[in-house]
C-alpha cells in the first residue's frame, strides 16, 4: 500500500504566473483535501474533492481551483500568483467524505513566488 | 476567525519529561479531534485522535485528555525522547473525513 504522494517537491514561480500541483491519494481512498500551510502556521483548508466533485471550500479566492480524476488523484491550480501564495501545499486523502476515515497527508509541495 | 486555539507556541523539556500541549475550540459541532506531528520539510503525520464521548485516550507514549464542558483538549507526551522534537498540531472537524481546522502549532524540543 502506497501513501499519499505529491509532485513537484519544490517550485519557484513569478508573480502573475499560474501553477499546477499534483497529488496521488493513498490506495483505497476516494477523497482528497488540499491545505495551504504558511511558514510557522497551521494548515488552512482550501477545498475537498469527493468522487470527482468539489465537496466543501475554505476561504480562498476563485483563482484557487482543483480537479479530481477517476483514479482519485487530484490537481490544485492557482492562477495569477501572488507573493502571499508562497507556502507549503499539502494534500490529504481519506476513505470517504463525512465517514470515519482519518485524513493522511502527503509530504507537500513547497511553492515560492518571487 | 481562529476556531482552534493552541498553546504554548513552543516548549522545551529534558529527555523523560512530559510536554503538555493545550487546545481550545469554539464550534460545538466539532466531534473529532486529531493530533498531528510534523517534522521540518515533511507533511503532518496523524498521531492520535479522540471523540467527545471519551475523556482520555492513550496510544503508546501519547495521551489525549478531553474536557467537553470546557471545550478543551490536550496532548501529553510521556517519557519524551529527543526524536519527539517536532511541531505538533491539534485539529478539529465535524466528521473525520471533513475539513480539518488546525491550531497554530507547538514546537517541542526535547533535550538529551
């Protein structure tokens, strides 16, 4: 059984550019949640995907968008990057939205916006 | 609005000591409270979790105490080791698979 994987590990982008981050969920998990963790802070919920549909969104602007694929992997897209978007982006997978399944995190993608 | 408040921000203990991290929540709809451990450059790892119908839960050297009436819960690390040095986050959610609301984190340093 493989854990949650994310790619790339690190990324440097320029303000105004667009970025796509990828996540493969743990085997058997059909729900993926994305979080943003600024330096020295706790993760903040961006949104969740359950069976390819968005299932809840945090307080993030529409330029943060996502997708979930039939194999339950997921992408996070951020348009018009701002300096404050620099953070560790984490995805977490679980067995099912609203179920008793705990969320397991991947190693994250460190995004730096210059 | 920060719905989960965590304290202290940092903690230093000697090997064998018992770091205690406290969290308080506001939303009474929360019914699942996990703790995560995070090492530098890594994602958070689930340590232990508790539901409000239980006042205490132990897993290995980690113990959660839960006070529903006070809306507070805490993590104790028994017989702490240098390898326990990490940042610990409490979290809360209305159901285990739903969005997690995290506390601000506590950086724990265990000195040999």
